[in-house]
C-alpha cells in the first residue's frame, strides 16, 4: 500500500473520530440534565460550550496550520480532545462539562481546518471529490454508531458483564453517572489517535491560494460584500438547525412521550444521522439533474414538514418524523457552502474560514431553544427552528451564484 493511500485512510479515520466525538451530545443531554438536576435552559449551554470553540478557532487555525504544518496541528487537536475528555471523566460535574466540551471543541475546530487540504494532497486533486464524499460517509457512519455505543455502555456497565472494557470502567465510573463511561472511551480514542499521527509520515501540503486565509485586505473586502454575510448566516442557520434537532429530540421524546433516552431515544438520534448520510448520497444524484437551488428548496420544505410532524404528531409519528428531518437536512451544508463559494470570484480560502466560523450556530440555536423552553416548553421552543429553516429556504430563492452546478438531462444519459 502506498504512503499516500495510508494517509487518505488516516484522514477518513479522522473524519470518523470527529463525528464520533461531536455528535454524542444529543443522546446524553437527558442524562446530564437528570444527573446534575439542570433546567433545560442550563442544559442549552452544553452544545454552546462545544460549538462556540469553532467561532474562536476556525480562522486562527488556518493561520496556525501555515506556520506549524499539518502533523503538529493534528497532534495538538487530538491532545486537546484527550485532555478535555479525561478531565470530564475524572471530575464529572456541570462546570467541568462546560470546560471539557470547550476544550474538545477547540480540537475539533482545528481538525476541520486541517483535513481537507491534506486530503486533497494525499489523495490527489483528481480524486478529491470522491475522497471528500468518502469522508462524509465516514462522518455519517460515526454519527450513526456513537449513540449505539452510548446505549451499549449505559445498559451494560455495573452489571454482571465482566468483559475487559467493563472490568476497567466499573471502578472508574460512578453507578449514578453511567454515561460518563463514554468520556473514558473518548479519551482512549483521542490518545490512540495522537500515537498513530505521531508515527505517520505526512506529505508536504502546498496550500492553494484559495485555501489560504488572509485576515488583511481579503478579509475586509469580503466583509464589505453583503452576500458573504448572508451566506455566513446560512451556515449559521444550518448548523444551528442540525444541532437544535439532534440535541433536543431525545429530551423531547422523553418529556412528551415517555421514551427512554438511553435506548429508543438514542436509536432515534442514530437514525437521524444515518438518514442524513443516506440523503447525502441521494443529493449527489439529484445535483446531477437539478439546479442546486431547486434541490435546496425541496429538501428544506421536506425538513419543515417532518419537523412539524415530529413535534405535533403522536409518538409513533415522531419516531419516524424526527429521523426524516436528518434526511432532508442532508444536502443543506454542501449546497449552501458551494453556492457561497461560487458567488465570489476570489479569496475563497478566507471566505471558507468565515463560513466555518458560522458553525457557531450549533452553539447559539440550541441555547436559544433551551432558554425558550423555560418559558413556553420544549415543544413550542423548537418551533424556533422554523426561522432557521425559513432562512435556508430563502437562500434557494435569492442566491445568484456566478457559476451554477452542471446538470444533465435524461437525453444526455441515454445518448
């Protein structure tokens, strides 16, 4: 196996680990609320602590990568994840949870900046599109599996199961905080990644001009363009919507339908991420035949209907409708990002840094939902997502990219 192929495999593993560590908050939020006797409003600070790190680190990470290069930054990122997870595992409290999630979030923000240019170099530009899709599939697979790991751990720890993993975890995890076992696993994974990356040999990455971040003239020029701010808000709304649904549906199902968050609730979130991955594949096909703005409008409309069905339908409908919101959300990130980059003629690297800062929407929107839930209840507070989805829908109407996605007709296929 060639060296570059090994690095591509390592990058796909990194995609997997990013998702594994990032998308577990939704399943465990009900447990954290119960364990620390939190209000829903306070619980909203958990995703806030994690995703606000993206606002803090996205642009600085781009600058640091140019100075310290990819290997050092990857080691730094996973070291931060290791420290954050281990801190929470040793001292499980709400205050430490916020600190831990922020530290892990910094690591994940650095990883997001490093891996795409590295993937382009390691796999070759001609294979970059394919490898990027593979990365998203790895990301989706981890999102699907991590809630299942959570369910497996909390149902087997402190039982008669004497396998090696539980022989270690039983004395380390309090009986009333079984979900903390996840953070021991996360710490082990992050530590293992540090070791793997330390011994790996990385190719030299030459950043293209459109991958570099310029916080000087380019940054000022972009901020003067109203469409830059509009697309930033689009990414903000998408990540806010994704995390607003994923972080609150388990608690919603527990509160309104009496569903156990550690079993059925976790499975629903797993299906949410699984269908989001399936939707990505369908989206790739549709984008070959339809304008991306049309696809965005159709899928966003489907997400709105699925969300309303989940919120106001009976339990059997909610169990299907909430995962379907993941299916319909699947194309939003890629379409918004591509429309944005295709709407400005230059400074794409700096623009990408600005857009990635919009991931902070995952911090703000769940916090707003939690705060509103204190006043009107979780069901009505989740209607706030109609605002973010409405804005995403509007992008399909007002977007005027300089370059549109290439499409084929059925005649072209059968020629």
